C-alpha cells in the first residue's frame, strides 16, 4: 500500500499539479492539507477520472481544510475536534484493509513564538496538547494498525531545519513546539517514517519558503510534513521518499509530498 501526504496550498488552484502527481506516483491513498475549499466545491471529478473514486472531505471556505482520496473504499470516516477555533484540520478514515488513517493540518502558529503575545501560537500549542491527550487515552495502542500523516508544522530534530541554531526562536522549531511534538509521538509510540529510513544526522526537508529568490540554491528548508506508523504497523514500512522535485514545478506549493509504502 502506498500512502502520500501533501499540503497542496489550495487544491483548486493546483488541481493540475495534483493530477500530475497522481499519474506519476499512483499512490493508493492521498491525504491533502490546506485544501481551502468548502465540501460542495471540492474538485472531485478529476480525481474520480483517475480512479480515486473514494473521497472524504472536511473543508472550509478559503482557509485550512483536509481531504483523503483513495482507490480503495473506506469503512468509516469522521473528524475529531482537536481545534478550539473550529477549523477544518483533522479527518480520519478506516481503510478497507483495516488500517486507520488520521490526516492532520496542525496550525502554523504565526510569527511570534509567545503564547501570551500571539494567539495563533497559543492555539498551536493547544492543538498539539489535544493530539497528545487523544492518543494517550486510546485503548489497544500496541496492536492497532494506525497511520498519522499530515502537515504537522513542526520540524522536530536539529537536521529537520537548515540551521538549528538560527531557528531556535523561529516558530516551527522552538523548544516548546519540538517538546510537545515529542510528547505526541511518545503518546502512541509512533515511528517517524522519514527518520526510519534517513538517519537523524542527515538533513532532509519537505518545505521551502516562497520568500527565497531561489529556493533550490539557498536550500533553507524545514521538515514540516510527516508520516507516522503505530506499533501495530511495526515492520510494515518498505519504502519512503520526499518528492523534492515538485517544489520546482510551475506554481508549486511551498510543501512537497511525503510518500511511504507499507506491506499490509
């Protein structure tokens, strides 16, 4: 089974890039974040034409939004209320093979890493704490086949950013964020699929700012997009890649997809 996650930064604006990616990679399931569209206006037909007839959508006008499209049916779909602001930031499905899949779009948190001065940052910390509580309280944690994917908007490790020292006070890599993300990961004994395949000593990114004149030359990236597997999928990971080349596509998102293959 091949699973992909991608912050598309407007699915309607980049529909041709999404369909190109689907033709190139042929994932069984694609999880999208920041779709920026209400449910009724989601562009489902181009995906159905490519065989992605099973679609779960949790959208919002102009902002946020998550979606899951697949070539295989879902048993169940639903959203959890992790977000105190009522944003569309989570969508869960159970696939036909029994794998439970959670698609997240964690708040970015604004520019000021102070929860008192910046309500957006406070909201982000609240969201991460809500994720930790949800998975820590979950029963049957060791045996369930579960995947957590999405734009988690945190680069947790030193080599998940272009400069650990210079980004310690920049939102997405501050100590409080990385600590809370570590608590979310520990709450369900998640395995970080990227670091399962790529050593922590190696720099790897999935996001490059639009502000850079030449994103590839400067290569000042961050690893904000993640795929985590539960203990119930231990040993199932067989392949992984971050599709870096897509950052160079015309009208690209500032994020690129993360793709994993599992033997389930």
